[in-house]
C-alpha cells in the first residue's frame, strides 16, 4: 500500500493494524450494519440465495487462499475437501445423532485431518508433482463417497437432511439461512485476515517464496506445510457443512474436479495472496455465472435457432471459465485485488500521480 | 487364465494410448517446464476432425487436415497463451493449460455437439490368431507406433543438432539462450511435436471408441502415467503408460470399473511417496 507522502507509522500497533483510521472504523461499522440489515432492506429470495452461495464459497476460498496463495502449496482438490466436511457433518448428524452446532466444528476438524493426510506428500514433493497428488486426492475422495458402502453414503443419490434448527428457529428460508451463514462468514474472514499476519502467516509466505531459504531461516518446513493444509481444509470443511445446511442435500457430484479448478481460477481472478481478493473473485465469478444463466442464455435462445442455442448454452460454462482465466492470467495475473489497490491509490493521491 | 490374457491385452492397448499421450506431455515438460493438461483435448479435437472430414473428403484428406490442425492448435496455444507466462509462478502455467483444455472442450461441444462420431476404419478388420487368442490389428500397430516413436525420439535427442538444443534448453533456459539457442523456437517446436503425438494417439483412440467431446478425459487419466514414470523421462512415459493401462484394465476386469478409474491415482500416490521424482525422473539437487 502506498500512502501519501508524509504519513508514517510511529508505533508498532499502527504498523500492524488492519483498520488504520477512524473513518475506516466507521466504514467497517456501516458495512457490518448493512450486512445485518440486508435481508430487511432487500427481502428478495433470489438475491439472498446468490449472496448465501457467495458467502459459503468465500469461506472455502479463504482456506484455499491460505493454502495456495500464502503457503504456495497448490491444491487442485479443494472441492473434495469441502465434500469431506459436508459428508462428515451429515454422517455425524444422521448416524452420530449429534446436533448441527456440534458437528459443524467437528466436520471442519475432519476435513482438516484428511487435508493433513493428503498434505503428507508435500514434505517430499513440490510444484507439479504436488499439484497432481492433490488431483489424485480429489479423485480418491470423491470415488470413496461414490462407491464406498452405498447403504451409508447413498452412492450417487447422496444423502438428504432435514432443516437445521436452533431452539424454535428453523433454518429453511433464505433469510434465516442468511443469518446462519453471514456471521460464520464474517468470523472466518476475520480469522483468515489475522492468521496471515501472525507468525504462522509470515512463515507461510516465506515458504511460498523460497522453501529452502525458509528452512534455513529456522522455519520448520514440514510442520508449517501441514498446518497450512490443516487450516486450508478446515475452512473448506466449514464451508462444506454450511453448504449442506443450505442445500439440505449432499451428493458426490457437487464436489467435482471442475469445482476445484474453478476455485483455483477464483483465487487467480481475485488475486492470489489477498483475503479481499478471494472475496472479490467469488463475487465476480458468481455474478458472471448468474449473467450467463439469466441474461445470456435466454437472449441467445431468442436470437439463434433452438438447436444451436442449446448447444452453445451447454458449452458456455466451459468456454466462460476457459476464457476468463486465460484473459486474467495474460492481462492481470495479480487479479482484481491489485486493480482495487491501484484504484484506491489514485483516489488517495489525487491530484498527484505518484504511487501507481 | 484366458481372461487374464484378455484383460492384459486390452490393458496393453490402453497403455499404449496412455504412453503416446504421456510422451507428448513429457516432451513439452522437458523443454518448457509446463505440464500440458490440454494434451488429451488436443487428441479429442484430432479425433473429431478426422471423424467428420474423412467421410466427405476421403481418409487421406482427413488425416492431413487433422495433422495440420492439431499441430497448428498446439503452436497457437504456446505462442498466444503460454509465451506471456514465462517467469510467472507455477500455478499460472498450471491453470493456463487446464483452462485451455476446458476452452477446447467447450469449443468442441459447441461445434460438434454431444454426438458420438464414427471414426474411419484405418486398420484392416481381420484379427490375428495367436494360439487361442484373437489380437486386433490395432494393438500390433500401436506397438509399432510406440516402438517407432520411441526410437525416433532417442535418435533425435541423442544425435541431431535440434535434439541436442532441446536437451540443453531442458537443462537451463538462460544458459542455452546465451549459448546461441533460440529458446522460444524450441518451445514452439516442442509444442508442435506434442501436437503430432496427440494426433498419433488419436488414431488409436478413434478406432477404440470413436469421436466424442469427452474423449479429452483420457488425457486426465494419462497424468498418473506421466508422473509414475517421471515428468522428464521419455522411457518413464512409455513404461508408466503401460503400467497404468494394464493395472487399470486388470482392476476393471477383476474387481470393478469404478475402482479401475481410481487405481492409477492410488498407485501414483504410493510411487511418489517412495520415489518423489517418479521411477525414472531426474533427481534435481536444489540450491538457493
């Protein structure tokens, strides 16, 4: 961040602060108030549905951002870890008889432990080799849910659940679900932002930049890599259990390789190694998705003959993903977060032109 | 025992296809340090092109056009999308080839739709009798293609000037640039060679299963083959391809099809835990 000339940090607390100035505190307060009041201001089911999905994916993306963006361990199996959380939560509720509020953190732990298991190769492997072992993890985990004991996990049909309850509140409408998901998303964002500026977060960045150098500086490489896997998959697990509260249904094909790749694409689009970037990336991709579904496909079917239009709309998801990621990688590899920083810099320094 | 031979035989054929795909991936990785996830998609485009052009303009025209098209697509991919990424972190190249693959898959779905296209019959249909087993001619031809391709590559890398330049590029980009090798040319050439390998694999895949836009997923299954053998070893690619193909069809035959899909990845995890650079991969000593 580039500040206008003459503004310095004079105390350590100032230097490490996330929210620096009083106007920023006020903006944060207004933002949180808006988040709380949002269902009252826009009581639109469709809008709330989109926002709920965005917040669930944001939680998962924070995990992937810590694992891949900060610690540099590429994971192409993040959707599968989300699935582990979802299945763990569902099994604990259905077969363990636990309430959702106990199985939510437990499912995060379960996903984290599975993450550690598949993170074990990271001690000896790096680069493409590690990325491909995570693809292997994706295939192995999903085929486990698909084929292991269909009488328990339900095979391809999956499991369906009842709505989550808290006392007399039933989380079955989008508004109620919003008040379930929103606080957790805010808390997880708070955690993610603070993990990366702790000692552990700095160790992650050192490992990402050069793991050998980091080890020589005294960072326990294996321990920190496994911690990165645990934290990343913990976030994924929490997101997965929220997703089953949202969908009330769990199927192996909700967590496909394509979803994992989408998540990697989201952190590229948003900006790797930036918590804000993760949020921006999810919003961008979700809006793009809704635009294709709601605007582009219907208008195509008006303009073009029916057969051509259906063919194009079938392939639109693949083409859109390919194009967006290719364009971002070539034109703005540092993602939306970087653009946002530039924009802020412009405003902050105006009318001067330094700093961007 | 009969079934064992039967499954092994189909495994060998599948393994040969994997081996040819893996060769293409290894050739690109050796010189550009990019793992090409889109190799299977190149092959899918080649199959579909041949299948649609051959009935109208003859088999030879179909062959020529699809060879030219695959080589051209491979060259364009390198030139337009991967060249700007030189110097970017690993994940950029990884995601780039994955998304190029999805782009090709989506494009194929847009152009050809979801139909299954019949591949022209390039091989004679009569089978070879060996004791009491029947062997299709494709299997023999696949073996010949592998043997020929392998010996051509060995000769190419050992004896020709271009091959030596490619090996030098694989070793170190900067050093070879300062020795007078045009590294960017080497990149283009390796992608074109990989595109041609994609075409060769497409011949056998086409006669095995016809043309469909989901053929590209075969490329995904060739990934364990590449890594089991070692990312930068040509011998490893061939052997890894056969290991994965035979294992897959034995497990599919004896246990279940679903397990057959996963077994290559489980084998991959085990092999990488024991030998992190694959069976034949070059072990690099890292320095800061």
